[in-house]
């Protein structure tokens, strides 16, 4: 048997379970990422800055912005300095969704931390963060 078979199976199931936590959202998880950034971080957010923060293409962020705007979660606010540029602002509907989703997700994290113990949960998060850094480094 392949030496990484178990790792693949365990991590695949974990990823599936994690995505199940987000299944009840009225928007795609990637769109939720946009809302999380514009509601949880300081400053004005441009499409280019959002694309960089999420590590996605400009065309992908444009699709997210279009979808979120149609669904009433964001509005575009023109830049006063550069009339071609605009900022992405959350609506009250977005703020409520982020608040609800955060509460639901935090409850699941509390459940994990309680069952695993806080130290083990912190270790899980630290190792996942380390793995993300390694996997995001394309060796460039």
C-alpha cells in the first residue's frame, strides 16, 4: 500500500467535513471569503487587492463581485481619486451573513477544541498553517 494512502484518506475526509460546515451558506465559500475580508479587515478594498489577498485571478474576483452584487451582499463605491477604480463595500445583508456564519463556525471550532483539548486543537491549526505555507510555495 502507498505510504501516503492514509494521509490522503484522512485529509480528504477532513476537507469534506470542513466544507460540510459551510454547506448551509446562501453563497459559495469562495464568495464568503470576499465577504470575510471586506467585513473583518480595515480599510477600503479594491478588486485587485481582494484578488491578491485571496490568491485568485482578477477575472475570478470579478465573477465573485458580480455575483455578490446581484445577490445584494456588496455595493461598488467609485474612487474619488481615480474614476475608473472602485471599492467594494458590504451591505447590511453581508454583515448579518458574516455574523451568523462566524457564530456557527466558531461553535464547531469550540466543539473540536473541547473534544480534542485546546492544546491539540492549537497544534492542528499550527500544523495546517505550516502545511499551507509549504504547499503555497511553488518553489519559485
